[in-house]
C-alpha cells in the first residue's frame, strides 16, 4: 500500500510546548494562541502564574498545564490527559532548557545530572511518549530547540554543550528512524538571543560553599560571563523571532533536520564546516575575551591557596 493512503494529517494539529514561562517558549505560546492549532502550553508549577500573568488565557483550544520535564509522573499524567481529550500530540516542541555556567572541574555530579535531565533526558522521554500516536497516524513533528552550543563548545559551558550535543545526536538518529513513518524531526539552532535569559544561568553547587573569587578559574568567569551577556545584548534576534522561525518550521511540508535561528548560528556553522579543525579551534581560542590573562601570577592553583592568603 502507498504511504499516502495511510497518512492522517490532523486538521487542527495538537501542539505541546515545554518551558513557556519565559523567553522563546512564552513568545511561541503567544504566537500559537492566534493560530488554528490546539495548544498545550506548559510550565513548571512554580511558573504557571507567571504564564497566566503574561495574558495567556485558557479556552477550549488552548490549555495551560504544569510540566516539569524532569518529572516522569508529570510527563505521563499530561500525555494521558491529552490522549483522552484530543487523541494525542501531533507536534511536540521541546523548548525547556537550562544552562549551567561552570568549568568542568567545578561542576558537581548533581549539577551535571540536572543539566542533562532538563535539556536531554526529559525531552527524549517526552518524545518517546508522543511517538506511538504520530506513527499510528503516519504524521507528526518533533521540534527540539538546540543551540549553537550543540555544534561548538565554549569554556565554562561544558555541561550545557554536552546536553545540546546529546540532543543533536539523538535527534539525528530519530530523524532516520522516523522518516519512514512521515514523522519529521527538526533541530532549531539559535545562537545568541537578545533576552534576559542569561540572568537565569545556573551556578554550580560548588559556589554555595565558596565564592567565585576563591576559584582558580575566577578570571574565566570574570571574562566569559560579561562577554556572553554582551553578545546576547548585541544580538538582533529576539525570542519572538525565534518563535516565528519555529512556527514557520512547523508549517513546512518537509521541515529540514537543522534550522539556524540566528545569523551568528549560520556563521558558526560555516566556520565549523569550512575551516580545518586545528585552525578553527585556535581561532576560537584566540577570540576568547582576555584569554592571555586567565592565569596570572596571583591566580590560586587551589582553593587552599586562597584560604592561606
Ligand atoms: N537564550 C539564548 O541565547 C539561547 C541560545 C541558544 C539556545 N537557547 C535554547 O532555547 C530554549 C529556550 O531558552 P530561552 O532563551 O527562552 O531561556 P529562558 O527564558 O530561560 O526559558 C527557559 C524555559 O525553560 C523552562 N524550564 C527550565 N527547567 C525546566 C523544567 N525542568 N521543566 C520545564 N520547564 C523548564 C523555564 O521555566 P521556569 O520559569 O520554570 O524556570 C523557562 O520557561 C532553551 O532550550 C535554550 O537552551 C537559548
């Protein structure tokens, strides 16, 4: 039988979006509210009021629901409710994400686990829950919000990069696995977005016990954090424009596996592709802010050194 005979594209597709309390997710929820979709906009319980305060209101085609993507019970309960009400999810947008800012040596196992659970394990678990319905109707879309950090890594962002590299790898596998079922998988790759989300960066638990000043890596943080904040400030791309790119991708007949969502993402993609690896890494290293002064005479090599001063 030809595949087209089996395809049942929904007239008013059901969209589930994660992390809609701020930034890209919030802009996407507002945009979707005006379109002919049935929408489930989700946020962690603690952020639901923030979502309501933004002017989003529930109606028969627009639901606001609690979802912490790291919580299996919440994922299962929500999917059961959607299946009962609307049959299942036709489009999943895995947008929720967090970003730790810490060098490898100063991440704790607990921090690593939360970073991976939020940006990789949770989205994959949610994806597993929506696929059976999409396969059954031979139509579906999984859109994973990745990052330029999913193709390049920066110092102090190791765990975040690892989570996005993992998301990229799994999504690429899934793209092959789902193609025969007419389920399209897309990675949205924003670079720097003009938003306040850098204020949401997570600090390693290490810094609950000692100050950044006591870190042998203090100059890394002193240089990298304002540098990233500055690049975000300079960016012309807003959460609204990324949301527009996501909606455009949702509406395409054959969405591609990867979509760059900011101009710098396109530049980094080209640099990565065209430059020989050693040249690329050395170029980026030399572009790091103040890198020649990251270790100077006064830098403690351990936290004990600081205590002795
Ligand atoms: N901002 C950038 O420059 C940039 C660049 C590249 C990629 N991205 C990616 O774009 C996506 C959206 O980021 P954004 O810039 O809009 O950041 P944001 O404003 O910090 O939004 C992140 C959202 O994720 C939610 N979230 C965090 N942990 C969650 C959990 N366990 N369960 C459910 N929701 C959770 C947050 O909700 P709470 O309010 O509950 O914390 C918030 O709504 C992320 O995947 C991010 O990695 C952002």
